[in-house]
C-alpha cells in the first residue's frame, strides 16, 4: 500500500504529528515524482527551479495557485479525462481549470465525506440548501457553486431550498414546510457564505422571521471577501445564524477548487483544522521560509489527493496564521490555523462571490 | 415493490435492459451526480431503508448497489 493510499484510508483527524509527517511527507514525495513523470510542464518547472527529490512535507515544491489559470496542467492522458472543474471566474477573470480522472474524483468524494461526517455524523440529516433550486438544474454546466452544493447534497436527504429561483427571495413557504416536516430532528444546512448572509440571514432579519432548528448544523464556505467589505466577522455571522435562523452549530470551511476534497473545517472551538491527508504551511512573503506558530504569512496548502493534475502543493493568495498543532480543545489532531484575508493585489475570487448583488 | 432494474431505469431515465451488473456510476451521462441523488431517494423509498453517507459514495456500479442493499437485508 502506498503512503497516499494509507493516508486516504485512515480516519481524518487521528494522526499525531510524528506519524503524520512520515506518511504525508512520503505521500507528497510520491506525488511529486508521479507528476514530474506524467506532466511535462511540471517537470520543466521543477528542473528550472533546480528541485532535487527530497522527502518531508515542507520540502515539497509548490506551484502558485494562479498557474492553473494560465496553464492546462494534467498528469493523465486525455482519454482518462473524466471531468474538468473550473473556478468561479468572475467577469474579466480567467477561471482555473482542474482536470480529474475517475480515481482522483472518487478520492475527493471520500475525503470530503470523511471530514464532513466528523461534524454531522454518518446519518444523513434532512437538508436545507441555502440557495435556489436552479443552481443545480443545468446538468451540463454547473457553476462552481452548483458543483459545491451537489457535492454536499450527498450528506443530506429530503433536500429543500431556502431561496426562490429568479429573485433569490426567501421561500418562506418552503422553509416552513421543511421545519414542520422535520420538527425535533437535527437538520443540516449548507450554503455559500455570501449567499447565506445576504439572501438568508439578512432577509430573515428584514422580514423579522426567527427560526428554530435544535441540534442543527450549518456548514458554509466560499470566502469572506464580500463580507469583510461589509465588516461582517465570523463571530458576528455565527451569532446571527444562531439567533435568527436557530442554527446551533456553525462551521465555516476553507478550501479551493484546485484542491477539492481536502477542506479545512472550522471546529467547535472555532479553529480551522488540517485533516491527516492534507496540511497547511505558513510562509514568509519575503523569503518563503516556513513560519512558526503565531507568525503571519502566506498560506501554502498540500494534499495527498491530486493524482490527475499536479496540484498537491500550492501557494495560495491568502494570508494566515498557525494557532496550534495536536492541541485543539476539540480533540482533533493536526495543525489548526486562521485565515486573515487575501494578500494585497490578489484578484478577487471565491465561489460565493459569483452572485454579484444588484444595486441595493 | 419495484425491481432493482426498474428503480434504476426510472431514476436514471434509461432502458431497463441496459441495467446490468457492470453498469458503473459516471460511465454514462444519465448516471451523473444529480441522477445519483435521485437514485438514492428512489432506493430508500422502494426498500424502506435509509442509506448512510459511506454507502452512497460506495455505490459505484449496479453490482455494488446490490451488495450494499444486502447489508440492509434487501435481496435485490
């Protein structure tokens, strides 16, 4: 069994630092060699950078995430191409293109399931989707948002949509029917951060509607860029989600289309967690050296999942800070961190930003 | 109760004759991720069971679905 297979088969939050370093370091070295042998542009980049094979998580060469906008990077023959993911690509921006074969797509689904069920359990709960039904309707061309919602739908059942097609207004009738049908059962809600805030929580406030979902879990993602502009912090978002929508547990996650599957979920203690098959490294923007606890820098993400494209080690355009390792009060092992925002001059992106609000 | 082939055929909107053991998830355009969720709901309704997340992800072919249903004491 390869180190990658071993990692992907193990529970997502059980490995302590020593064992994780050994396994993930070996898996990443396997992946670097695999991509160098199967993706000529990746091999050229390594050669130009003078990379020599080395083991260890931090020794893994990294690509800037925006390279996936500029180059079609794949480590599979075209015949094995199963699906191409594209990032949101707001008007005027070039989207990333991520090439998947069946094996990598399945590894993504398994990894995401392992992480998500750690927070909502294996039983599929009644699910409220904080979006409109049309977002998953056109099966030939999903937006990044549609694909994300569809992926999450696996973990729920009796799906209902909280917003109406067309004007994105609250579908009060659908929400009430959902609440009545599942009264007393813990439900699961999912949506993109900006959509949840703008079209759900703010709309509930405007209409003075208060909901109650005891034991419920809300998971949301897609980036804070637009909410930062409106000065909405994670704490404020959570408080409103709790008081207004009655969502008892609220978890944000950090992830990107370039590494689907290895998401970093916010735990009960409010920290983002690296699962066993992925990790986060904070680097200095001045000389790229690895920074320690409490030092602010650029976020690098590594993942054992990407086999069909060379995306196992990426330098993001986000700033972050490590908050601990194997010591979170929630009991999950691995590094924890916070995301502080975009680096200056980085282009604006994020799945939930794709629905640009009309002038209010 | 409908046959497994009938549940597949109706959920994926395909010919019942094409529902063979070797038919794999994502191998035909009709069995995509949206149809997969329709199939899950149809299986649950038809057999009166509730599949868990791991089962849904493991449902990679008709044969595999039959194997998973057996765990729930469903002979399909």
